[in-house]
C-alpha cells in the first residue's frame, strides 16, 4: 500500500471507530541505503500531524539510526533529528536488542530516548496496531 492510500485508510478509520488510528512502522533498511528510512520518517511525521498514534520498531540494518554519535556518511537530512522530533510529538520507538547484539553494538550506544525491546514486544505491537508497515 503506498503512502497516500495508507493516509486515506487511516483517515477513514477514525470516523467509524471514534478512536485514534494506531500505526506501526518497522524500520529495517540501513539509514544510508537510499531514501527508505527518510521516507518512513516523513510518513510517520505526517501521520502524527494527522493525529495518529505512531510507533516505530527499529531492527536489522536500521539500528544505525538509533546509534549514539554514529559515524554516518554525510546525508541531506539528519535522520536522528527527525526521529527525535517524532519522539517529541509522542511517537514511541523501540529497538531490537537481538539486532543490537548481532551487529556488535552495545546497549549503551543507543540514544537514550529509544527503548530496548524484543520480538515478543514487536508481536504485541503488530497485533495491537490498526496498520503495520515495513520500510
């Protein structure tokens, strides 16, 4: 489902249920692998602006977006700043501890605003969301 169709689906959900739509976005691609993470964060920002409850789960190669003082190649956009802005708007962000360990990243290297998490918690977020997207 493309971003515009998702926004329309979320918008039509609210009048029927009378509740805020809950959207889970799973980040899986490396932050420097094209514009995938940037577009996911843009969508998350748009959804929060429309009143949706947004949760992001960071796993696989995407964990570099939550790495403290990450030596990221120069990019047009500061993805970590976008993520922190989402957190300030009420989005919740969790990162897979197995992925952190597998990539040789210590738990202390994760930005403090992000919660450490696991596959069972991701499963709970998936089943508790109106929509789930993977980027």
